[in-house]
């Protein structure tokens, strides 16, 4: 069992003191499924990167901006968003903790995704 409140506090504390302003912990690695807790200090983020085949972000604490091309969306605590299938970046508008769920490594035409 994963204690999300404890891990949220722990990793946000680490992110606040880290030179890079972030901390992450892989919670689930089961076949193609990954769930990662990511803590970001306000003003920090994840630079633009290619998306996995399928992904969602649930904000556990704080508020983030997700940028994909010319589109931006803000996601706050308690909200869940499906990531678009294009390059995107994430920036923390305030100290934030995210639960990133991804599916990777499947053929593009796999109907189960």
C-alpha cells in the first residue's frame, strides 16, 4: 500500500531544498503501466518532452500549467487531466505534487490502449 500523503510531504520537502527544485518517486512499475509521484517547487518544472503513448496527470497539491504548442491549461489540486499526444511541458505555479500515470512500450496500433 502506498501512503500518498506521507510521500507528498516527503518529496515536496526534498523538492524545496533540491538544487533542481524537484523530486520524484516511481510508485508502480507493472508491465507497461507506470505511476510516478513528482514534486515541483514553485517556478520549476519539466521541460518540453515527447509524450508517452497514454498519460494522465492528477494534481495532489498545488497548481501547475501544462503547455503543448500554443495551448496552455492550468490544473489544480484534486483535478485530473489527460495529456495530449504532442510535445508538452509542465511548470509549477506554486509548490506542487503530481501523480503521473503513463502507459509505455505498446505498439501504436494496440487496441487495448
